[in-house]
């Protein structure tokens, strides 16, 4: 069996999770041949776990330049995602980029252009797309069998993080280091799923609160109101400050309602389209007959390892990816729009003004405080699983 | 047993429900002595049900002027609530006013002033305050045992109405006749409960959509974002266009989370205040121990009849009301603020500019279309019960 030679750039929290999956053979046909990390301690950790056969680099660009890898997995701080992806793609190396695609869409659009010009495979680590519940939701919504979307409410407030978490890395939760808070770090999955399942809204009005619950300079609390091209509306509510939080994703359609909560997906299926019933009923208060159906799924939820297996399959056998790299820009556009709306204190339409966003972001980067605490490695394996 | 002589002004849908409760003796110590309605058919209905002993009037002011009643129950279109209440209070007649208190707070403030100057009892028909679930929520939130509120999310989209409903009365769903849509007709209970349980927000940004699902000129779809004086945020989402709708009221506090849904109230109680845990924890991802407690209530939910029994008790024995009349202005202020925010396309602070609101409302009343369909009486008994 042929294996693809892969290098991991950034062996921090999530990079280490990937490395272990690869080494255990859980992630498909990979041979770990290189790793890059600026931290001597992390390089030493790789040496201990992966042995002498793995080439170690301090800097990602050197790993790419060495040419020892056919594919790279990019798991460094967000700002570097586009530049490293572009470098690798131009070298013809396949790229798996961790989420988010970047910090601002202008850079990500350049990355996508590089991907279009390259023959290499470009993939995004949207591991939540492997979750059977979200796959099924997408299938039900996108198939059209339930008609058009009328309302989307996602309360996703179970991203609790302590102050200790924010103090664990100097880049964390700073405009200069991370470029945002809960929208950039925790929510890329949710924002991607939101657009993957429901499509892109046409405008956003968001209320981002910076350092509301934690001693950080970026947002840790967001409420966003969304309007879709067909007139549907929605809210997206998130925070890292609530415990216990809620993860309740509700999509109301003309033919019924989907509610995903507590690891279950339930379909409330109307016997008649509500838009028709509303006009035809000969009384004031009745509603169409509605059947409550616990939705069956295939039960599969292979997460990061599944995304990596599909990536290997795409390279070796032309199989479909879980998420094409160029799709990463959509969730980031949602995130950028929420920030921009909040900063400008007004509704913003899609596509957003990318230059204005970058200008506003750069102002915040310029006055960003640099944290002095030393970086702490956390064993987060198992905390990304659902 | 002494009974209080009461008259009902407006014997339409809800007025008829009240009349039946009174006649069956379910509503406390009342003697129905008069009724007023502009419709000959409705007066005839009262005559048939209540007999010759009840004095009938075409106009509410004449019923009040007659002096045959010690108390009046006002169940006419919203605009007339303040003027009729003021007239009765100034005559020394006790007043039970249907919700909403009025259409605009400026008129309601005058009504409240009249109530302050009167020795008569002034009560508001906030029958949902009798619901054991909401009473228990209020008790848990207001006692302070769970600490400060952090987030309030009420998705209350189960107010579905058909076009037939809106066509059933010429005054319905017009700026001139009703002064608003779902916020004025269906949601006064929810807006009252929201402030009764969680207190008043300090500012509101709302998105009201007019005639979105129905052929009406007022709003049938609202998403509102709320900010509270302590920094807590919230959303209030409602419509008459969704079926099946949702009624999920979630309050996150420092000590845990309350979720009221499907006729159940559940408390997720933290072992430690989250604001303390967040700062003290020595890891990044953990949360405090949390116990999930199905909250027991007294199971009582006496609704309209219960509100009327308390009203009789207040008059006869000085017992507490379910809702003092002067409190009606709070929910209406929320409603007015949501309209105004949406009309002005910006955030509005409390107290809102009452003159500006009235000016904006009057502009809409001036161009309001008068519906020509004839009024249809609906037997709605049983549709107000929860």
C-alpha cells in the first residue's frame, strides 16, 4: 500500500492530535516524514514519539522548501494559514489547512487563487462536517424536500473556556496573535456548518462583546442577527463565558422544523406546507398536522481522522474530500462580517468590504497588547470530538 | 357572600371567555350586571347566555357612566384601553384591563397617573403570570440564589395564525385598528413575563418584518436583541408565521441555567459560580460540576379565572393582585422599543422617546388601510390556556 509522505507544520495542541492519529494509522495512508515547530520542547516531543526518521524544522517554510513532503498539514496560528498554504500549493504539495482558513478574507481569497492555479489537492480541516447529525441536517435542508428555510436559530454557547486557557499561549485572544476570539478560534466549525447546511446569508447585524467575561482584548460573547436572500432570518449566539452552555440548532422550513440538540436530530414534519396552509385554512388558530420524527443517521462521526482519511483518498484515488479548501472562505466571511458589523455598529451586506475590514483589523492589531505569559501545552485530545 | 357588580366592555372573543367564567362562578365573587358591545349580534349573544338581568350598552363609556357597575372588565381593541380605564378609574370603578395596556406608552402613562389618583383597584389581565412554570422561574431568578443573569434567550414562535384569523376582524393587524401585529396582540404576555422574570433591559435593537408571512400591514415576524443594565444580553424571537413553532425560554445565570420548554422547567445548577470558576480553574476546558434538576412547581395554572379571582379578592379583602395595572407599561415599553428600533433602523435606549414613537406610529396610522371584510366571531375558548 502506497503511503503519502506528510509533514506537520505546527505541533501544538491540535497538531499533536493529528500526529498521534497518523502514527496510529487511524488517519489513512500517511507516512509522517517531517514536522516543524518553533518550540524546542515540541520538536523534542515529536522526536520522542515519532523517532529519528522524522525530519524536524524550526520554520514551516523550511519544511516546505525541503521538498521531503508530498503533503503538509498546517496547524499554526491562524494568520499564517494562507501564506503557508500558498507556498506549499505553489510547490505542488497537497495541503490540509486547519480552521479557520485565515483571519481575513482578502488573504484567503489569494490562497484560494493559488489553489485554483495548482494541481495539488487543497483541503480544510472541517471535522464537524463528518458528524452524522450535521450531515443529515444538510441532506434534509439541501434536498429541498422540506421546502425553503424560514428561520435559523443556533444557540451555541457551550464553548466555555477559563482564563487559564486564554493565558496558555501568548498569541491567544489577541488581535495581533489570533485576530479574534470565539469567532476565530471556537466557532469556525459552527460558522462553516451554518453556511454548509443553510447557505450564506445576505446581511448580518452582530453584537460582539470584547473581554466581557475574560481578561482578553478580543470578543468572548457574540449575538448575530442574519438575513438570507429569500427573506429568512436567523440568530447565531455564542460565547466562551457560559457554563453550562447550550448547543441547539433549529432550522424552520416550509415543510417542518429540524432541531438538533443533545446529540439528537428531530424532524417536526408538517402534513402540508405552512405557506399553503396559512392561506387556505378556514379557521384562525389551527396548524397543519405535524409528525415528530427522531431522525435516523448512519451513526458515523469520524472527525479529524475521517477528514485525514478522505484527504489521503483524494490524493491516492481521486476520492471526494470532506471539505474543499476553497470553501473555508465562507465561514470566515461570516466571522469577518460579524466583527465588522459590530465595529461599525451597523448592518453589513455580503460581500463585505474586505479592505475596510482589514483596515479596521489592522488598527486593532497595531494597539494589540502582547501577552508575556509563557506558552503552555495542553493535552486536548478528546476535546475536539463532537 | 357579597359579590361585586361587574360589567364587561367588549364581548368579542376574549370578552366572551371572561363572561362564561363569570357566569359559571369560576372567576370568583362576581355578579355580571352589564355588558357593552357595538355589535348587535354580540349583544344578542349576551342576552341569550346571561338573561334579562344584564344591562346592555352599545358603547363602553355609557356603561361606565350608568354607574351600575362597581368594576369593569375592558376587552375592546387596544387603542381604547387607556381612555376607558381612565374614565372608569375616575368614576371610582375598579378596572381589569385586557392586555396590552395600550398601544403607546404615552397614553398608558396617563392611565397609570389616573390609577395613582384613584382609590379603585387597577389590574391587568396578565394571565400567564399565573402559570406555575413562569412563577417558579421568576422566584428562582429574582431570589438571587442563582446570581446575576448573563443571558436571556426566548424563542417564542408558536403563535401561528392563519390569514383567515387576520381577515376575521376589520381592526386586526392594522396600524389604525390595532397599532401593531404579533408584538401587540400575541406577545404582550411574553413581553410582560420577560420583564417580570428578568427585569427591564437598558437597550433594544429589533428587526420587525411587516406582512412577511401574511397579507397584513403590521409585523408578523420579530427578532430583537436586548442588553441589560448589568451587561447581560438576550434575544426575543417571535412570529405568527411558523408552525410548528417553538417556545423555549432560557435564562443563564452565574449559578446555572434555567430552561423552560415543553411544559417543563429544568435547572442546570452549578456547584460553583461560573464567574469565580472561570478565574480560578487551573486548566483550560473544564466546567464546574453541574446538577440537572427538573424543577418542581405547585402545578397550579389558573389563568384568566385565577386573575379574576384575585381581582375580586383584592376588592373584597385587600388580597394581592396577579398583576397590578400600572405594571402593564413595562411590557408595552418593550414592544414600543422594538417597533421604534426597527422603524429607525438603530438601537434604542430606555426610556424610549415617547413623542417620537407616537409620531412614527401616527404616520403609519394615517396611511393605514381599512379592511372591508366583516368581523367574524371565533370561539377561542381554550386557545388562551397556556
